[in-house]
C-alpha cells in the first residue's frame, strides 16, 4: 500500500489540522470524551501528525497513534511526544485488547477506498478494544463530495507552493480524487512532488452495517454542522460514536 501522505506531510504539518481540531475537539469532548473513564487508554487510528493525540495526552489520557505514513508519524513524534506511535495500516494491524476507547478523525476512514479495507479496519479496532469501549470517528458523506470537494486551492510562498485540484465526484464508482502538486525549495533547489488523494464515499447504511459486522452497536450519528463545525469543514461531515459490544 502506498502512503500518499508521505510527500504531503510537511505541508500538512505546516498548515492543516489546527483549524479542524479546534472545531472537532469540543465536539469529540461533548459526544465521546466525557463518556470515557478517567485515564482511559485511547487508540488514535490514522493519527496523522498527532494533533489530536497531543490534545488527548494533555487531558491525561494515555494515547497510542497509528498511521500508514512514516512521514506523518515522524511529525507526530514531535507534536505528541507523550503518545506511543506506530507506522501501520488501519486495514492490517493487530493489537491486543487493552484499549478503552478509539478515535479516527478528519475523514481518515474515507481514505480506505475499498469496502473490505474499511471492514478490516473496524474489525482490527474492535479487536484492540475492551468490551463496552467507545469508538468515535468522522466521515464525509455524499453532500461533501458533491459540493466543495471539486474546488481548487492554491497557496504560494517564497520557498514553497501547493495546488489542489479536486476531480468531480464519480457517483458510479463512489470515488473522489484530488490532485496535489507541490514545489519546495530545499538547499537552493526546487523539488516537485505530485500526489493524488483518493477517498471513497460511504453511505451511513454501509458504515453502520460494517460496524455491526465488526462487533459494534449502539451507533449514534451527529451532523458536524449541527454541532457547530462551521463552513466547508462541517458540510457533509458526520461524527459517529459506536460501542464495542461484549
Ligand atoms: C486527513 S489525514 C487525518 C490525520 C489525523 N487523523 C488528523 O485528524 O489530523 C488522513 C490520514 O490517514 C492516513 N491513512 C490513510 N490511509 C491509511 C491506512 N490505510 N492506514 C493508516 N493510516 C492511513 C494518512 O496517512 C493521513 O495521515
């Protein structure tokens, strides 16, 4: 499996994440964190640069984060030094059932573009959780892919620039893709890299079925906009909280 965030990690670490987590953390606090026992051991799946892991650790929770991208994990090591961190595929990891809660944020699970991979991720998370543990995650639904996904974005600085061009959502394949082109001046020379970020649009029914097959129940769904995540970040985004059954 190719970790497309490897090339993207420096940019992500500079610009992305803070705005999302400033809005997402109060939501997670309200729908999930307050329901956890003090000192709950938390697994952060697709933890990226560790911004959420750092916030959770600052609240006194022992956190383990995993991500497919070595470069994202390298930034997480400096952003969340108290967290345990490992490079692993959400669809292919195995950890003992020692965690009391799990989380996966910023539409990370939409990056699992094959339904069996999402199913495997839910199964692996369930296997790492004690019975009764709460899993919280957010995913983008069709509204997000049909509205702002296709919009372009560009950022130009003296020594780096980046453009993102989203392709129109393909309703037949359920796939959304965005092409990211980056230039960075390193040691006086410009370097170019191109990555394509691909996400799959799942329906709430597919997500709910997949969770049930993995051993989760008592699913709660919350529209991000209704919970105060303003603008494009919240549009078409749903937070889910599911309970690992006995
Ligand atoms: C949009 S970022 C979100 C990162 C982090 N959760 C956050 O909230 O800032 C998506 C992350 O998912 C990771 N990812 C994508 N596919 C993955 C997989 N199969 N297994 C583990 N991590 C994956 C990427 O490397 C990237 O760090």
